[in-house]
């Protein structure tokens, strides 16, 4: 579980020096989702395979509390079970709409004691998502 998870992006993105030297562990592409919408909130549930983590289930709540229109904030939860090991995570960050995609920038706290920085894209129309995730060294 201590490995980095490097998740492919749906769209090309800048390759900041932050990602250099990270250990690639797996590709994660969630292709099934169930989005629901209200005037100021979008909720999505999805799942996909994430290498050593196994099948990961994710839920997101997207809001635009400052009425910015093309950007806002999100919170969420992830859950996986691999054998007898269960790992959960809280997800939080910001999103920016880029064309038909929503680009997410997040900081995640994981129940195995790690923290992750994540950048990813969600396509609500195509019902797909993909992320690049790196372990944050906290000590």
C-alpha cells in the first residue's frame, strides 16, 4: 500500500517537476459512473481497478459555493478491499472546467496513514475519469 499510484490522465496536462522520480504502480480508469445533478451540486459514484489497491469505489460531491461557474470545490470518499485489507480515503480539492472535462486537483487522506496529491480529469458526458496520484512524504 506504500507504493505510489500513477494514474493516467484522460487529457494531456503539464508535467510538473513534482511528478519526476515517482514510482509508477498502476493505471486507474473508472468507466462507470452515476452522475446526479442539482442547481449547485453534482454527485458522482464510480469504480475502477487500481493495481495493488484492487477495485476502488469512489463518490464525489461537486459544489460551486462562490458562484464562479467554471470552477469550484469537491469532497468525496474512496473505499477498497484487497483480500482482508480495507483501505478508505477522504478526498477534497478544487475543480476547473476545461472544455468538456473537469480537471481536479486534490489532497487525499488515506486510512493506511498515507496522504496523496492527485490530478485528474472527469468527463461527465463520457462517464469516464482518470487520475495521476503521488504519495506525499510527510516525515
